[in-house]
C-alpha cells in the first residue's frame, strides 16, 4: 500500500487521464502530489527530465503524458506521434529508474493489440499479430514503453506496472474538430448541429465497427487501486467488457445532446479496427470493476463540454 504522504509525480496532469488520476488520488487522501505543465517541463528533453527527477525525487510516478489524437491526427503525423511518445516515455521511465522511484504506473492504449486479435482481447495477445495501420506509430511507441517497464523489472527488480485502457471519455476531454477521438468528436458535432438547426449529420464510415468505452474517472480509480494492489510484468486491461456499434454510439450521443435530425454515413471514410473489446477478467480477478454506465458517462461528459466552452477550441 502507498503511504498517504508519499511524493507522487503525475506526468500529464492537465490531460483528461492525468487530471482524473489527480482527482482520484486527492479523493483517497494522497495530497503530496507534484505536477509540471508542458511549459514548465518538456518531457521530450532528456536533460530537463533528469534534472527534475534529481531535484524532486518522487517516490511514485504515474506516466499519463502522451501525444494523442484520433484517426486523422495519427495518419497525418505518423513520425511526430512515434518520436514524441517514444522520447517522453523513455525519458520519464529511465529518470525514475535512475532516481530509485519505488513504483511507476505506465498508461498505454488498447491499440497496442493486433488489429485482428481474438475477441475479447487478453493481455497475452500482445505482439501476436499485425497492428492497425491507422494508429501504428502510436501503438509502437506504447508497446516500447510497456516493454521497457517489463525489462527494467526483469533486469533490475523494479516495480513498474502498465495499464492498457480501452477508449476513454469524460471531463477534460479534447473536442478538437479533427484531432479528437470518436466520442468527444460526436459530442461536439451533434451539439453544433443542434445549435445550427441542421437537418442531418454525416458520420465517418458505415457505423458497423464495435467499440468499448470507459469513463475516465473509472480508469483513474483502477490506477490508484493497482498502485496499491498489483505488481507484475504483464499489463492490466482497463475496460468495461461491454461493446456497441459506432452507429449505436451516435444514437446515444444524439439523444443525450438533444439532436433530433437525421444521422447519415460516409463509407468512403475509414472505419478503423473492426472490433476492439478488452478481456477485463484480470482486473476483475484483482477485485476491481467499472462503475459508470455509458449513457450516464456521456451525460457527464456533455455537461463538462457545456461548462467549459474553451475545450472545444483545443
């Protein structure tokens, strides 16, 4: 169990995941949390990261910082996604190791698993098949990060663990019109269509891909749980174990937002991976399960979007 006074560094605390983890830590009585904005500490610069760790000596590290985006962002900046994520991961993990960090939690993504992995996807299917091309660069970077944690454990006996969440959504999400993920993009699109009185909204693909979604505060709860209850080289999947089609998702978002128009589809646009359901039996066996049902979570996310209009500009 982590000491309540342990010095905890949360990298990426301004993002959706990092901010949720800070909320979860504070809620559970961990108040010795240190953070740095990107302007204060550029994690891609190795010398700066090493100087920060040498000065602060955090006991626990949560690596939630990442360069993220949806299909358009990933496909248009392949090299950037790979370089930025590889560099910041290696810098933080290595600096934590050099400064005797007691525990580190690395956050990845379910896109690390093969495009045609068995469904639901168990942790053991990692590196057993070809990756989805639309986010290959990001996936390769995340695989490298989790493998570096594993190799440090095996070679040096560190206690570094990895969590692989499914598609996330919730407070502090990114609603950029081209760089966001599917759920926040739909929230923005249907909201703007409602405001403009549009008769129809056109969505990408044909609506058939199956997806799983986890409310970000549920992920944060799991992360704190694992920091206190799990050690091991194998990653832990974070999800609900439930899936729905993108078509079903759009209908829920439209209902929550209050959009009454027609939903049309553009099959000339990419669908992405046909199915991405995580096997969450490992997390359940450890004693954790999600709490927030999808429509309830989307309602909370939409409230956050309405209350923070500047997020739509990101």
